[in-house]
């Protein structure tokens, strides 16, 4: 089973929930994928030994000037203005290229070959019984999606998810989130009970449940702050609230020291096991 | 010499547009004969790479120089590859800027040093 942990709003506790769910579930053959490649931080709590490292990126065009006739077809078909033809010169702008391959396919002279433009790395290794993977995007890069795609493809190829795979998703509701949650059996949405949490949760639910048709359930984190807006929204939308985590200083203290909640506060282990059970019930529906 | 000037509207008397990649229109002027023609800039609505697209557009018209408020890094690279000179203006109508250019009153972007013309790099390449 693949469970994605998303939120909409940032800083609601996605990584906290993902990490503690993975530890509490204690499933054989389990995978943890940190797909928040702009700032992966689950490793701070799971303490993996990163044994493997692989550079990843996108394939960008390389033009063979001997074959190129500067006909301009590549620039015409590029939807991202990443390749320009002026006079007899062809310019490639790697930071704009999405690696779609249209220029290569359309070049009448077959003058274009594709080369890897490295934009980040995949790292993996054991974290106790869990096989841990993370993608790390290079500073200055803007496209997280290709890294997330390769992270998911490679990790699931190496170890098919016959056990449990937990995906820590980035905040938001745009391309990186869609790429990360795609193919999940269930999406856990972590929110805080504030107008900000609700605003972004609503958008993320529209994308993940309504467009991608992935069943969703809510974890309300830092209960005790804010208002009743999230509860009212969930009741009206028929979205189940699967867990409530109170605003508790001890959780924040453990977090600040890189200690998972289930280890610092053992009573939470049972609560996260219950959460895992409730997710299984929801998926079976 | 044939030049292109970014303009807020399709007329030689309209104020110039300080944006290059997302300049509303371009007025093409033959500085010897004074003849001009104008086209709207189709790159205005590009989601990214507007400067690159606009640079190719002016290059296709065979200009030797462009006047705008500034040039982003990608527009600069494309114009430079096309061998087009870049001049920076602050304000004025297209007509006034043609006169200023002919009088040598506009600052040229030094391709080697690139000390001017960075002001309006709005697209940021994304």
C-alpha cells in the first residue's frame, strides 16, 4: 500500500505524521520516500545511513553544429522558449527546458542529441527496518517534478511496494504535489485548524480527491489553536478526520531535537497504530 | 540602420515601453529614410522565455540595434548571439528615442562588461 502525506499549507506537520506513521506501522518491507525535494527533512528524524547516491536531472538538447542548418524548427516547436535560433546560431537555455524531447523529435537534420542536465541527487539507504529514499534538488533549480518522478520510479523499481510505502509530499497543490501523490492508494492530509490551514487544505483536496481520485483523510495537528472551520469543512465535504494531535509543547521539544514523537512520547505509538488501521479501513471501503 | 524600439502602443509617437521581453509592441525604424512599421509583441503572454522569443522576433526583422529599458540575461544572450546592439533608454516617445539614438545620446550595453541594461529583467528566465 502506498500512502502519501500531503497538506496544502506548509508547516502543518506532514513530515512528523509521515515519520511517526512509518515507525508505528512497523511493516515488513517498508519504504519511506521523502519527495519534498526542495527541502527534504525526514532524514533528520529517521536517521538513515545513506549508502547510495545518484545524480538525476532532465535530458536537454545538444546541437551538432555540423549537421544543423539553422532552419528554426526546434525553436518553433519548443513550448518553453528554451531553444532559440538567430542567424546561423542555436542557443539552448537549460533552466527553461522541461526535457520534453520535442526539438529532438522534430529536427529534420537529426542534429540534436540529448544530454543529462543534472538538477539534483537521489539518496537511499536503511533507516532501521525502513528502506529510506530522498530526492535533493540543487540550489537554484526550479523544477522539482523530474526529480520526484525519478525518485518514485527508481525506488519502486528496486523495491515494489508489496509492503508499506510512505511518501512525504511537498506543501502546495501544484505539479510537484501531483507528481508525488500520483499512484498512491490513499492520501493523508495534515492540516492545522486555522483559516490558513483550511484555505490551502481545501485547494489540495480539490486536486487530490476531485481531480486525481485518490481517497483522502485528515489529520488535524495542533488541535487547540484556531477555530472550528476545518471540522465544519470536513463534515460538509464528507472527508473523514482520522486523527487529532493536540498542541503539546513536549512534541515540539522532541521535534527540535530530531526525536520522533513515538519514541519521545510512547503513548503516541498506539495512536499512530490506530491511524494506520483507520487508513486501511478507508482504503478497503 | 534598421532598429527596433519597444513601445507601449503600435505608433511611432507612442511612449516607449521599458520592458523588452514583455514590451507591448515593437516599432521598426529605418534611421536613414525615417520609414517605420510596427507589430504587436506576441511574446507578451508567454509563460516563460519571453525575452528569448522577443529577441528572435526582432532578429527575424533584420535589425542591427534595439532600444529598450533593459535586457534580461536570456534576452541579452540571444540578442548578443544575433549580433544585435542593445541601447538603454529611460523615457520618451519612440520618435524622440530615434533622434537620441542618432545623436549618440543613448547608452549602449557593453557586451563584454554588461554594466548597464540589467534593470528590467522581469521574467527572471521562468
